[in-house]
C-alpha cells in the first residue's frame, strides 16, 4: 500500500537532490524523520477531537438533536 508513495518520494528526492545540503536522495534517517513527524501530527489531529468526543454524554447529545 505504501509502495506508490515510496516510489513517488524517491522520484521527488532525485529531482530535489541539488537543493538539499548533506542529505542524500535515499537517506533513511531523513525518510524516517519525515514519516515520524507526519504520523505524530496525524495522531494528534485525531486524538484531540476523539478525546473531546468521549467526554460528551451520549444521551445529552441525542436530546439536543
């Protein structure tokens, strides 16, 4: 499932190779760092509203509709 994204990121990395100083186009640390930041931001973006939703009384929410 991630293969198209990895192939695309490899291609973009090859195109932008001249713009990055000290980072290779296949640097696993850079790929891992970007993936970790994206996963953390997605986790926080989902966790905060989900946490808020668990605090709501279901019966009170149904009564308001």
